[in-house]
C-alpha cells in the first residue's frame, strides 16, 4: 500500500508567486518615480534688473546694468540677442529701442550665467521715470 504524503495546498504556491510579482512591480514603479526627469520639476527663478542701452544693433541690444544691481557686480555690459525676443512676443519696445534708454530686463536665473555673458531673457520693458 502506498502512503501519500500530505503536501502544501496549491493555492499557497500561487499566492507566493502573486506576492513576489507585486513586489517586483512596486519596486519598478518606485524607481521610475525617483528617476523621473528632474528638469520637468524645476521652477525657474525669475529675476530682473534695470540697465542702460549702450548700442542698438540689428540682432542685439548692448546694455549696461545700472549701478547698485547685483548684475552690475558680475559684468559691465551684456549683449542681448533680439532674435529670440521676437519669438517670445514680449513687447514692442525691442523694435523701437534707442541708445540711452533705460530698460528693465527680465531673465531666468537658472538658465543664465551673466558673468560669462549668457542671459536667458524672457522680457524687456522700457522704463520711464
């Protein structure tokens, strides 16, 4: 006579497999959340400074940050390309700029390195006193 050994119920085996799969999928989902593209979560710091227009060129404005601004401590003059400004539809000032004007330059801090002449301008306003 054969004695049959009592085994574990089959449902325990499938439950263990299901738990393992849940753990694997949870780990993958968690990694994707933490490895997400961090650039999409960065909120740019918007900065502004006043400057005097030194020269108006076809494709750029040469400006001098006014005394007392932090930007003046970084550089004495900046060349701001106006082609990109036209695409932003900022305002009509750029078309009518004149040497000697006082302007307010709005830029994104994280995308700018003013001490190396790189500035991500998103708007320019003419300042009238």
